[in-house]
C-alpha cells in the first residue's frame, strides 16, 4: 500500500513517535497550525471517517483516549480534536487521523 501513514505506523518511514501501541501511533504534523499539532492514527488503514464500521468503535475511542493522554503529558488543558472527512473538509491524507491541536487560542468557526 502506498499510504504515508501506514508506512509511518510500520516504521518504514522515519518519524518521531510520541505514542505507540498495538493499535495506534501518534506523531507531530509536518504542517502544524498551532504550537502543538499531533496526528493520532490507527494502524489499520481506513480511508475516511465515513468508512468507519461498528467494529471500529473501540479503535475510535482509543484515538480519543490517546489524544487525552498526549494532551496531559504535554501540559495542554485546552485543545481541539478534529477529524476531516473528504477534500472539501480538508482531508489531505486518506487514512483517518485525529488532529490534536493546542497551545494557542482557537476561534470559531474554524477556517
């Protein structure tokens, strides 16, 4: 498969992993929009949030738990979690990933 996130999760591409377990990896976004911008990625390749099935419920919950753990470890008490689904929503890599964004004041609505 030619997915950059699958390659990072498989350690075929060098990246500093901030978190790793059997189901999830986390690493810094290469184009951060805030001082803290981490991507939390399942090892299983799922292209879009709209492709999630009931069998993925535990994994989606795991992504959120890992985000909270990384936020606490990095001293963030206020942060934003974002999934993008499709090109009009800003999805650039077609492997689901949860953005953990913090370290600055957020505005609403986002971009």
